[in-house]
């Protein structure tokens, strides 16, 4: 029982709130394009998405422990892992098995939806499984892949996958909507890498804050911070979102203070921590506001 309690740390439960925000956005696109949806299928899609998030978190904890990164990282409330395996190395194998167990659950739920809805879900499922397993050990060695992989997982795959299992087809609405978490979540991980530059460099990671420095990485961050709101406006202009989809623009209220803080404190981890929190907030608020706007469907 003690080990089971400690295994909650590699799951990183506080971070799992991001998953419902992305799945709810997929729900919003399905309601806007189809209207009637299966709430059972939505709940099952949410469970599958949470299982995927837990799996990638646990694999990350395991591989970071094995590489020695856990011992080098300066942890913040928003980055650096939980450190549980560092404190309890006997949990190494249970954590690894847990990673595979939740990944197997993802596969089973994916198989159910493939049989029920159609084989067009298979590419999304396979790419998602590959991202989960290879993110920490391989993807983080390639700056561009490291930048876009989180957004692909939580945006493109999670939003479009949820929409597909609820509607039975892919749509431009779901694709444009998926760009919002694509840019925001990629940015979330990009900024979370700022405090970890020195430790990550020692174990061979090659993300942009290492390759080009924190200050130059803020340019990428600014582009990715603005892009989701451009996508929302484009969705309304090109009539793939209802006018009420502009509700998602309320999240842009956080853009100026966040970017000002990133520019000012890129090299100061202690002062950057509140900005990391604001970065999480914009990731949660914006997809949910857009989902509400899509569900309202006004006018439409």
C-alpha cells in the first residue's frame, strides 16, 4: 500500500488537469459539427486520454531516473519531475510496469473505438503510442521534435481523436481547434525547459533552450503564444467556428503579462516560477473557453 501511494508521484496527478481541457475541446467541436454525441464514448475517450498522459509522465520519470537527470534537476512546482524514484529507487520497476500498464489501457480503448467507429483512427493511435514511449528517450534529442511533440499529442491527436470517436469523421473544425493546444502545450513544455537547461545538457538532451539559449527561445515562445488566438480568429472568419468561438480569445488577456515575464526573467528561475504558473493557466483556460463557445454555437 505504501508503494502504491508513492507511485502516485510518477503519475504527476496535478498536471493531469491539462488532459480534460483538451478532451473537452474535442467534445466542443463534436457538439458544434454534429450536435448529438454519446456521453459514454466521451467518458471512455477521457479515460483513454488520461491513461496516455499518466503513461508518458511515468515513462518520463523512469527514463529520467535511469539517465541520472533526476539527481541533477532543480525542481520547481511546474518542472523537473517529482523526484520520487530518486527518493525510493525500489519503485523503479513498479513505475516502469505502471507506464506499460496505462499504455496498454490506451491501446485497448483505441481498439474499442477502432472496431466501433472505423480504422481511420489507427494512424492517430499509433502515432500517439510512439510519442508516449519515445518522447523522453529519443524525441528530446531533436530540438524541433522536442518542441512540437507535446502539441501533437495534446492538440492534434487528442482533440482530433476525441472528435473522431464522437462524430465518426475528421473535420476542419477539429483540425483548426486542435491548433490551439498544439501551440499552447508545445509552449508549456518549452518554457518548462528553461529551468532545466544545465541538467538537461549534461544528459544529452537537445531542446531549443539548450541549442540556441533561453533568450533566443523566447522568440519561438512569443510566436507560439500568439498563434492559438490567430487560429481562433481564422476559424471564425472561415466559418469553421461559430461566432461564439471568439469566447476563446478571452484567454489572450494573459498573453502580455506572460510574455513580459518570460522576457524579463528567462535567466532567473526563481522569478520565472510565477510565469510558469500563468503559462499553465492559459493552457487550461483557452481550450475550455473555445469549447464553451463551440458548444453554444451562436449563431448557427
